[in-house]
């Protein structure tokens, strides 16, 4: 016999429930207002018809809600539920034999075959009677009346009509029997974030470079004065590298030189000095109060502040004295510094997550997040999360989101695919990507199909950066201003979240430290910068336009809807994004060659865009302002690196024809 | 903090373990002597190197064995273990940080970079000392010597050499540290069957048609006399439709007519009369002793007997009187007969698996299997398993295989894909397939890719039947003798298990009951047959040849190795099967058109066959006896329906050239 807990008469199977990450170990991700579409295989032995419900509940009220699932063919069923609150939802499925539907559809076949149905009418009446026991009001009346008619031996015609009455069917469906129900054995999770988790536009800036006077160390207040400029470009997140005191032992000099000069400012990621550690503000940047003011100012400009969390310490960090047990000791008694042999980072002591005192370490690091949350921060960009244990992140993110479900975490992990995806699974809200190194049509298509059309999209939210202080890609080094335009267009239209490290980006800074290096020459990581934001080549207006397009077109605010279309020229990439209801459709065509004009034919998948090959449609280039009348799948384009490296086409479905005039009718 | 049971310092992740069916709910299947290749993603945060073991054990001794896994790139690891006994195995994985490997590879980089390593030598010595604590004998000596050298301040060169010594590495690997090990959370199952589960050739025959005198009801002993004939064609399983007493109430007449004539024999699947039920032998077939004799005779000819188990009863079955509670009652007090509205089967009462007395019903039905096992049966062909609950089959098959692990079950379910696959998951050893209705190159390619190259192959073993007493496919109805040849070639070379319903098949019987029907005219299901086995058109010799080819070529005895190759003619299908070591390679090319000669070019995937485009190879047609010298991927073929509808080419890799002569060297 099967387990005594299991009723062997449970004939329905519920299997292959999607979405489902690693057998339900991890939650999928959604933002408020989205819906979760769930599919499952639900079937039974024999010919009986089955029914199933999607069950879901929110962690706040736990009240289980039900949504009937619909068959979509081949024993697959689909259901859907909305996620209306930030926090955690769960879902599961129940399936059972639908006795009434089975009986009713058999009955209809018997009638059609002209068979004697007098016993079948009695069977139907019995089923309805069982349903009626749970019914109230008008429905109960209907059931009573129907039963009488089905049992009326003298008027079988009336019984037949009553049996197949659609009103009766709908009434019965309001009282699902759920006899011998099969519950799906797992409860699957959904982490629901606020909308910014899905749609965000980031600007990274070093506050110390914001001084209006060359050579003076900039402050948070100087940086606040830069906010109108940042906001005018349409960004909504301003991300600051670590703002903490910087160590002096083994401080790195300009261009990452081993020996710093006395006036070298050091790297913001070399955290900790006698002036404080991860919960202190670098005195030259200002005070904690200045930081809170900075957050308020940003808010006024529609900008949210993202803070960098880099869990590593210089030899001068307070932890090194107070918690020597959190660091690994070498046989000579010294503390193990960071290394990636043969590279040595003597200015950094990594925390030892294998230390016996790991409990206390975890607690302390969680406090760091809570401290900044206390100052008003709700977005954290986490530095190198892939060098700390996955269990640690899972615990810290779960714990913080339980208390502050609106907090978002961006994983800055540039590492191997499984590691990046695992970080997303354990909780990171957004992730950096390989976008920086995907340049060709094939590379971009393959990678973005993986990100947006595979299961990955359920838990990994890409945030696309054409540059970072660590990454000046070769494409930007050699391609000049048009390359910067191309890469921003790609980032901003392939990804619903993207960001730039500015003002290096909009000013098209592109000199590498040395040939073959992706480091910037005279990198801002090790020195103050003073820049002319009004330089004539600035992409400020261009970026502002792109970001306006993103803001006004909901199609560009999601990634699941990305579709690639064919072109006959390898330098031309074409893709579209559309809202689910197709009320907003954007087609993007980019010239990936920043040196030459490129022409070619695009071959649109009209079906995916809801377009009819027999009707012309107008496309409006939101970038170049051109308007084109297109018809059918194949359309010609020409793109020019300097002036028009891409089309961002808004599809206007209807082109007026004579049939639109009243007198035509 | 994470669960108190979990050590937060466990940094290794083990995920995405394959094979794995429905999150480990179901076992994969293998036969004795095969190996299980397991892959998993195993990785940790940071740069440390990981190691992992595949753990496996057999249900009999439970002794856990370990097999080290090897990295295959992109954080995937592969391991393998042999299954040497029939029964159940389990496997799981453990991963951990490999401290010595991490240290060693870093150390090598430091040496290469010319760095000072005096502290690193001490760290290495400490790691080796930890290993040495677990070591014995020669290894312990080696560790002691190495530690002394690594710690020798006066001779760092010796220490460096000792540290990187390969002998030391291999010794350390014999004592894996498994510190902070991450066990994969699931134990995954393997059902190991005897070889016949994978490679079997079936012949279905109605014993009652085996009488040498026309009109007399054949017996089991008559059928035994037919065994040499069956064996001569190379079959190894002889499958008998139900041999039980047949009901008389509502007995079906010839051609499934509603009213039987007094001398009509009825359908063997209408089981049960006052002469007995599922554990009785039809008196006209003989006795239980005759049946046991039949099994012995079959054994002498290398044939195993498969018995049909059809869990359904006629109104005359003893269960109907003794266990009315196992049948569904209608409101008029009658027992519900079988139906698939509007079709009615008044001669059959289905068992009610939703009856409150389901426990007793399950026990009784299990006894039926055990009864026939007691008579010596080890293979059951289960009729319509898809009309009984999955939980029931899972329980019955698990229970029987626990006691008799050599018993095999063939599921006769022609129904929707999820249902068929589920039956295989819950335990059926082999399954009927849609092969009967897959005729074109595209259909065959798509379906057999699904069966042999997707996860399905881990649990679903196809058994291919060109015909059954219920299925005379249109292709056979219209294509004449060449069609029968084509379909048997396909069944016998696409599938490592296949079967025919004979002698209808080898005699090319192909008249349907009516146009559009797949039922045979004057079907043997309802009447006795008398046939001339020596009729000149018989495919007896042809089938014997094909089955000989199957027996002599191990490549044809497995399905996982099926590969399709391109042809430029839609009527020509080409595929290959090869043993893992490529010692036996068979290429099959079939003309799917049974009316016309077809010519065309095949385009072989030489890599998959281990063939070199620069060397000629000989192919020997095991069917037509031709020998051809081929070179490169593209080769021409011509196939003729009547005489040579296919090539079954044995690849002989080496063609002698001048370099094979001694004097050439």
C-alpha cells in the first residue's frame, strides 16, 4: 500500500509546473502589478475530465486565493495571478477529476448518438445534488430545479435540456467538488519587488570628482550640485562608489601604482582607516548628515541613491584591530591579504567566511546594510559578491527583504555564468552582465535570447553597462563617439535596466591605460578628476533623448518581450519590444559598425508584432524623427554612424486609408 | 542565521544534477552492465578550486562507493559508475573546497612570477600535515618527507620541488579532505533491469489459432509446436494475449459484431466466466500445467513468455459475484459497463479504482501478478494501463520488483504523450509508442530524437510495433509487401526493442475491416485463424535475417546512440547507431517510399561515427550483401522497394592501402 497519508484513489497527476527554479528551491522574481503565469501538466488515467486551480497567497495575509486554470492543449494547463504588493508570494496547484464536466460531455455524446439516457439523467441528478449541498441562494435554487427536471421520468426532453444548460454548467463550476484532490507537493515562491527592480537607469559618479575647482577634493554637497545635470539626462538612480574612509597602508597611487604619493587619494574600494569603516563617511566627502541631505536632494530630482557595499578591509580598518578573528592568519602571524595569484593586493584584507566566528561576522555585515537603510538608502550595489559565500547572501538578502521588502540589491559579479546566475537565484534583484563584451550580432542575439527567453529571465534581471570604472571595452576605445552612441542605444533598448559610469561615458573618454587593457588611463579610481561637462562632443542630449524614449514607451521597460528579427547584413541588428497588449511596439535597428554606413533589409516577424502583412503601417523614428511607411516583413534601412547609428521605431499600426472616411461607408 | 543544521561556511554549491527525473521523484532506468554518467554544476565563491565525488550504492549492500568527478568546463563536472546488479541503485554528490589543489595551483603561479614563497611553503606544509593525519603506509611516509622539505628554510628549492611533485599531488588526492562538505540534498534512483529490458524482439501470437487442423480451437500445446518456427525467425519473447476463460454475456461476435453466434469464440480480452478469472487458463487452451510446459518449451528455444495482464472483467467474472464492491453501480442498481461515449462495451465491467474498498482491490490485483510469476512468467504486457491510476501502477511495480527485480512490464498505452511518459516514470520497463503512425522522414526524425536524445530516454524504453491486433496502419494497408519490409526494418533498427503481431505480419495480411479503419477484417480478436505459414510471400526469411543482424551487432541493441544523418531526398532516411567505443557502427538508409525506386545522396556526420574524411572506408550491406567503398560525408545510394528497400551498412573502418604492407615501412 502507498503511504497511509496518501489516498490511492487520487487519480490526478500535477507535474512539470513552470516557472520553477531548481525544483522550487529558489523564488522567481516579479515587480508589483505584474502577473505570474503558471503552466502545469495536469491529467488523470482514463477518459475523465480534470480540473485544476492555481492557489496563491501573499506572505502578509496568507489568505489562499484560487484561480481556475484553463487547458491549452496536450494536457498543459495555464493559470495566472496578479502580484499586487511588494513582498513574497507563494503558489501551488490542485487538480481533481471534474465529475460534472465528465458526465456532461459524455452525456452530450450520448444524446448526439441517440442513445437511451434515462439512467444517465439519474446519474447527473446525483452529481448535481452533491454540488447543491454546498450551494446557497440563487444557485441552490437552480440546482434544485435542475434535479427535479433530470429526475422527471415523464419528460425526458426537459431533463436533457436542463442537463446541458450552460447556466447550470457555470453554476456548478462555482462549487468545485475537489473530491480526491491532488495537491502539487511544492509551494513555489515569488519575490515581488517595486517597479524599479525591472526598469531603472543608473548613473555612476565619484563624488570626490565633483568639485567645481580643479584639484580640490569634491564633497557630497558638490555632488548634490551635480544632480540637476544627472536628472536632466533622464537617469533615476545615482550610484556612488564607497564613501567610506580610505586606508593608507599600502595605498595605491595613480594608475594603480604600488607606491602612493602623499597627496594620492587612494581607491574608494580600499575601505577603512582610523577614521572609521563601513558605516562611516570619508571626512573629505562630508558628514553623515551631508549624505542624508544628498539623498533628499536626489529625491527632489527624481533620483534614488544607490550605495556601494564592498565587504573588504584595508589593514587600517577598525575590524582588523577589533575582530582579528574575522581574518585569515598566515603561519608567520600576519593577516592574509587579498590575492589572485600571481596578483597581490596588499592593501586589502579579505574577510574570512570560513572563520569559526562566522556567525558574528554575518551579523555585523548585516548591520552595515541596516545602518545605511537607516540613513535612507534602499538600493545597494554589491561589490564582488562572488567572492563571498552564496549562503551568506541568501541569508542577508532574505533577512533584509523580510524587514524592508523595497530594498534592491545589484550584484557586481563579473565571473562565470553559473556563479552569476546563482547569485541571482539566492536573491540579488539585478545583476551586471557580459553585455560589455558582446558586440556582434550573433553574440548579442545569443546572449540576450538566453537572458530573456530562457528560464534565466525568471530570476536574473540584467543591468547593462557600456562602461564602468573597471571596464573600458575595446569597442569604445577604438570606435570614437559613434561607438558610445551605439553602445548606449543597445544598453538602453536591449535592457530595461542600464547604466553608465559618468561623466566618463557622456564625454566619450576612451584612452586605455595601455594597449590591450580595459583600465582607464589615469583612472578616477586612484585620483580626482576635473571635467568640462559642456564639451561640444558630449552625449548629454543624445542620452537624454534615449532615456526620454525609454520613459515614454512601456515596451522598453521590460525584458521578457525582447524578440530578434532577421537582417541580411551582419552589421545590422534588429529587435523589437512590445507590451503584452501590443499597445506599444518599438522596433530597434542598430548599425553595429561605428565606422561605415550600412544598408540592408530587415525581415520582421510580423506575427509577433501583431502586424498584418496586407496593411501598411507607419513607423516613427523616435531617435532620428523620420517617419516611414512600411508594409510587409521586408523593409530597407540605411544607418550612418555619426548622425543616425540606429532607428528606434515606434510602430503606429494604422495608416489612414479611404476606408477611414465617413463617406466611404 | 541559516538553519542551525547548516554550517554557513559551506561554500560549495552542487546544482543542476543530471540525469534527474522530475526533481528526483522518479528513478532513471539502466540495464546490468551499463554505466550511469552523472553531470552536475559544482562551484564555490571566489577563486578556490573545488572537488567533488559521485556517491552511489546498491540497495543490497548499501555500502556507499565514491567515484571522483572530473571537470568538463564551465563549472560542470562529470562522474560515472557501473550498475552491476539487477535491482535499485541510488546516487548523489558531495562537493568541497580542495584546499591542496587551490594552494598548489596558486603556488605554481607564484613560482612562475618569481615571488617570495617562504610563507606559502609553510602554508602548504600545514595542509599536507592535515592530510597526513588520515594517511597510512607509504603515503604517510611521503607526506612526512614532503613536510620536512617544505619547512626547510635552508633549502627552499627542495621545498618548491617537493610542493609541486606530481606524486605528492596524487597521494594527497587519495585522502580527500572534505572539510565543510556540501552534500547534494537529494538521493537519485536508478532501476537496474536485466538486459532484455533494453534489447528484446517480440512475437505476438494467439495460441487458439495454432491448431494444425482448420476450425479446431488451438491449445497451448499447439502453440508450443509453433515455437521452433518463431525461434527460427530470431525472436526472443513470445507474447500471448490473455489465456483466461472468456465471458459469454454480451460476447462479441466476428468482426466485433454485437451479437455473437453460438460458436463464436469471443475476445481473449473479455476475461472471466464461471470457469474462472485472471488466474485461470481457458479450458480450451489447456491447463495450468500445459502453460508451465509451454514456458519450458519456449525456454528451450531461447524464447521467454510474456503474458498479457488486462485488468477488466466480463459480467461473468468471479469478481462480479464475490466483490461487487469493486465495481461502480448505476442508479438503477446495475453495474456500470465500460464505455467511451458514445461507444459502449457492455461485455466489460471496468474495476472501480475509486471504490472505498480500493485497498483490497489493489492487493488482489497484485496477487494476479504474483500468481503468474509463480508459474514462471517474468514479462508482463499490461493492457490499457492508462485507464488505471498511476499510483496503483507505481505501488504494484515497486512492490513486485522489490521481490522479483527481474520482472519486466510493457505498457500497452496508446494515449496522450504525458500519460504515456508518466506510466514509464512510475515504473513500466518498456512502452508501446507512436511508431505505428510515424511514416515520413520528418515524423520519424522528430519522434525518435525525442525518444532517444531528450531526457525521455532516461525512463521511457520504446518497443516498436509495425502492427498489433488492434492496429493495421494505413501504410501497411496500401504499400503491399515492400511496406511490411520497410516497417520491420525501421522497427528493428530504430528501436532496440521491437515486435510484430504474427503470423499476420510475416504473411503481409493487410485488409482492413473497412476503408479508414485500422482494424483487421475478420480480426483474430474475435475468431480462430488458420494460415499457411509456407506461403511464398512470407517475410519469414527476411525477418530472420534482420533479427540476425540485430543479434550480431551490439550497436543495434541500444537506443541512446541513434543519430540521424542528412539526405537530399525526403523519401530516404538515414541514421546510424554505434557502440560507445565505436567498435561496431551500423548505418541504415531506408527508402520510405514502398512504390518507387529512390536515389539520392546521404550526408554523413563523420565525426559522430569517428570516421576520417581523408580515408576511404568500406561499408558492407548486411541486408543486400553489397560492399561499397565510401569516402567522405557524401555518398550516393539507390534503393528499390521490392528487392532492396534499405541498406543496413556495417562500417569497416580500415580499407587496406599500400601503407598496410610491410615493405612500405
